[in-house]
C-alpha cells in the first residue's frame, strides 16, 4: 500500500513541480538552427567536437554533500586529483566552497583552500588541465597564478570581474544558468514560462558578454546548471532537451553527478546514485553534451567511451568476436603474421 505522504508528494510534483516547465518550447517559439560545434582549447589540450571530456571533482571543503570532507586536507585533495587523472579525467575541478547553504567562507579562506592544491597538482602533473570552481574574481586571479586553466563559475556571472580575469589571463570560462539566484542559495518554488528558453538566453548572453570583454571563444563553455535554481522536474527537463543547448554551438558542460534530481527521481541517498548518474550522463552525451563533471571518474569514463563508440566517434579497443581469433593476444599475433 502506498504511503499517503508519498501520494501527496507525487500529486504536488505533477501539479507544481512540472507545471512550470514544458517538454517542448512555448507556443510560437521556434528552435534556432543548430550551429556547428567548435574545438575547445584548455591549457595544453585541444578537445575536438566528437570527444567526450571528463572533469574530475575535487572538493576541498569540510561539508561536501558527497564526500563529507574526505578530501578537505590539502594532501588528500592533491591525491584525489591525481587519482582522478589516472582514472581517466581530462580535467580536474578544484573547489573550496560548498555549493549549497552552509558556513560562511571568506575570500581569504577560499584562496587558502584551493591555491596550494592547484599549485601542487600543477607541479606534479605539468600538462594536466586544472579548473577552479569559484564565482569570485579574487580567488580566480590567485588560482590562475598558481596554474589553473579554467574558471568554473557555477553562479551565472555573479561577479562580472570573473570574465575580466579570464580575458586578461587567457584561461577558459564556464557560463552557467543558476536560476538568477545569488551564490549558495537553494531554489524556492522556481517557475519558468519556458525553462530552456531561459537557460539558453542566459548562458549564451553570458558567453557573448565574455567574448566582448576579451575571453577566447575557444575557451568558453555553457552549463545548464542542474539543480541550481531548479526543481527536480526542471533538471529532468533540462536533460531531456539538452540538444537545444548543444544547438547553440557552444560546448556544453553538465554537472549532474550524484545530484538531488537523481536522488529524488530514484529515492536514493548521495552514495547510492551512481547508476542514475551514468544513465543521465549517457543521455546527456547522446544529446550533445561534451564535458561531464564527475565524482566517479572511472565509471563515467567507461560509460562515455561506450556511448562514443556506439555513436561512431571511437573504435572498440579489442574487437575480435567473429573475426577468427578469440583474444587480444590472437589479434596481435594475427597482425604480426
């Protein structure tokens, strides 16, 4: 028997959580023609449009929703970054402030948390692509000086000086939709006439502004901001209509790893959301996302490699079924014969 509270929650989701968004554009709104994707250049790397890029998450925070401070110590954070790179991450994203509400973190504290980790990773892995997760220009400036290649702004250009830092230093920039909320704010009953129109207009507007102030176009990404300023219904719709974002031509980054919309969809706690994360990741990749922020790097890398191979962007590593040999060793011997 279904619990009465669950019946009430499901009814409210159908009426309130879903009514404010559409599965298609609003009446009279035509989708723009798709723009060809461009290469993405970050640090020493250039990522082609048909490459799926994994961004490993390193939280130097004591109150992360996922690891609860497991990588708060500097040494643990550096080790986590190296493990992510070894597991297949193309980028490591280092952050010093929890995204949601929590204890205040000053600019000086955030700098202290992220800069030494960035500097250590840069020393140990000279060619690694390093991102800093911050909305503050002061933090960004110090992070770039320590070796960061990308500014991951999850808060919709809250500090307009961040784009100026990217422009002045030549690093990349992420332009994110956060529901027009200030940093570290949870949404309260957000409503959109056409969610994807709002997302697309916001992130492309931020990207256009960044280009005007001098940010490299080949270093810009856009992010729909799953769970930021959104209900679970909104985040599901963003995922379902991700092709509309990809059609803008800007590389799309998705940060959906183990997030609440997955947990609420499946009624699972953060440590139990890997399978849901992989499902959402695969759908996002199929619809045109190119960069994937991930806690579980090895698993996400495998899911993306499989998706890329199905799409024809990548070849199987060890194909031999039905070809007359039964193992990779036989294949090597056949080539050597």
